[in-house]
C-alpha cells in the first residue's frame, strides 16, 4: 500500500497530446493556478535527478512566475502528515497511513514553494474540491477556470479536473506540468481528461496564451 518506486519516463510533448473536445483558452482574468500535492513525500517516489521531476518542477515554476506577473491567484493543495485512520477514511484501505508526521515530508518542494500571498488548502481526498474550500475560494475570487499542475496525474489531478467540470469550472490539465506513476498512467489521464472534462495543454501553450 506504500507508494511505488517510479521508473523515470519523459514528459509528453505537444505532438503526443490527445485531441481536445473543446477549445477553451486560459484567460488570466478568469484563471487560478493550482499546484496539486507537490509535496516531498509524493516526489520521493521518483529519482529526483531523472525525468519527469526536473521538467515538472521547472514547468510549474515557470507557470507560477507568469501567474504572479499577470495577477493570477495561485492555490496549493497539500495533504497533512500523521492522519488518523478516521481522517484517512477509505484512503487507508487503498494507500495505508499516508504521509508520516514529518514536516519535511509534508512540505511543498522548495523549487515550487508558495510565495507570499499564495494559499495552501489542506486536502483529504483525491479531488482538490472535497473538504478544502477550493470552490468557495474560486467564487470569492470571481474565477471560473482552474489550471492544474502537480501529481499524480491519473489520481488527484484527474479527479480534481473532473470535479471542476461538474461544478461548471473550466479545467486545464498542463500535460508537462503533471507527473504520474508511469508514462502509461500519465497518457491515460490526459486522454480521459481531454475527452471528458478538460483541455489538455502544455506549459508553453499556457505561457504563450494559446
């Protein structure tokens, strides 16, 4: 039930992305950037010096910097360490006890750490909307687009994108700013998102306003 050791794999390129069913575009006046669960604990399953980690962190950082320049709010989700079985719920059955009671393990990776003014939401389930106040934050900000980065693509990232769709919030999954257990899982998540609930895009496309 522990996290798997993840074999290095390359991030997808623009040419490898699935076709989108919709033609939404990221609008800085409507968007929020979400950095999903990029905590040291989850990153520890990877070889930090091998793909996809360096590219993932560099792309998330680039998106954060552009968001700051354009006044786009940045929100984070992060799971707490040392959860009780009651707090874990059914996640206990699938994934065990989760993050240890260790501040370093629970911390956001330094390369993409929150800046002053960024908000970190405590996350409990796959979807970033469940028991986090994320929907309330978006309403308060007057925003109805969510640009999603982070890990893992076929679990929390995909469930958050689907939950956004069910709330009439346009979701954008940044294919080379998310990572997964494997290239196959990553590709599956992108295919499902593009066909069912989101626009799948790249860091360059978001930065270029395409």
